[in-house]
C-alpha cells in the first residue's frame, strides 16, 4: 500500500468548500461556541507560559498541568448525526480564525487497517502520523480526523480483540502521546458511533468529549425549512414533516443523514421529471420509510 492511500483526503485550510458546507450544518455555531474556548486553549498550549507571565507575573504550576493535555478530541453519537462533517468544518474555522497559512486537514482512511499482514496496521498508522507531523513542520498547524474510530481504537480488553488490533491501539495511543510535544499545533479529532467501545486509555486522554444526538422536532423542522427553500411549503406542512420524521411505534427519530440522503432523493424521484416537488411527495415518503436503526452503545 502506498503512503498516499492512508488518507481519504488532504485539504489545505482554510477551504472555501468547507466554509460553504459549514452553513448547511444545523446547530454548528452553537456547538462551536460551546467548545471553542477549550479548543482555543488546546491549540495554543505553547503560549501558556507567556500568558502566565503577563497575567500572574510568573509561570504558575497550573500551566504545566494544563500543557500536559493530550491533543485529542472525541466526537461520539449515533450514525448520521454530523460528527465527521462538524470536525472538518471546525478545523476549517479554526484555521481561518487563527490566520495560519497552509494549515492541513487530513482524513484518515480505513485502508490504514491494511490487508491483515502481521504488523501492517501499526506500521501504516505510524506512517500516517509521520506525514501529519511533517506537514505541520515548525510553524504550521495540522489536524487529523479519524472517522469510525471504534474500528481502529476498540478496547484492548475485549475477548475477541485480535493481536493486530491491540498493537494498532497501542500505536495510536503512542502517536497521540507524541503529539504533545507540538504544543497544540497538531490535533486529532476521533469520531465514533460507540464511545464505550473505545479503549479506556484513549477515553482518558481526550481533552474534549462531545456527544452528538439525533435532531429533535424543532431541529428537524429547522433543517427542513433550510433545505427546502424554494419549495412551496407552509409552516404547518413543515411542522407535519418534522412530526412524521419523529419517533413512533418504537422506532427512533430520523437522523440528519436520513432526511438528506434518503428522504429528499426518494421524494424528488417521485416528482421528477413531470411534477414540481410538493408536500405530498415528501409526506408520502416520510410516512413509508423507516429511519436508520440506533447503533447501541454497550
């Protein structure tokens, strides 16, 4: 496997496409503001000494404790709730706000698991982190997004855990530990559907742990209103669509992904090519289509 295949994508930040995508993420601003202060501190740990001398006249011991944080952020929650997209857009916004030129965003591929050869997964993980570190150099920032983190970082204590998986988790922990020497210029966002499956050592290392939930009725209505601009729908019709995509008969409410990647295409297909998209098309699909099942977090 060539090293270039370790990543699904490499993006120079700030990026206009990610900035546009951010506008489509419902609740992004509120979530960003919620964790912004912690993120800002995490990305500027090398400036703690100067801050302490300026405001306290000395380097207070607390600086050393805080500076020892691991540059790891964990986003967890159900499938289709926007974890990975949010991580990528947060990285982009941080790069824009910091004014750092040529920051890089890396999205790790599941191909890093390799073909099953002894030691291959650990080697590929090490290569990936080496490339991220090289990208940061001496002055730039680099952010690594690991999607479906439970496939790479499952607990080493699980009975069915393979030796290679345990080696990979050890390697991942060691690589994250090593990133502390960069003072926040390199940060890892690990996204997972099941927090409890992650190895305990990784959970303990996370500086920020943020949960992503399925949208409630108000959020579904807001999403529908935003996405269906230009379609002639009344407020009561939007409210009905928000209601019908909610929990019912033991099934959970719809995820953002359910609405955008399943409801909209199916409704549009029923209208195309001879009719305008209408409430009826959307409502019929929503009534007859089931949402994604909840992935239980044991």
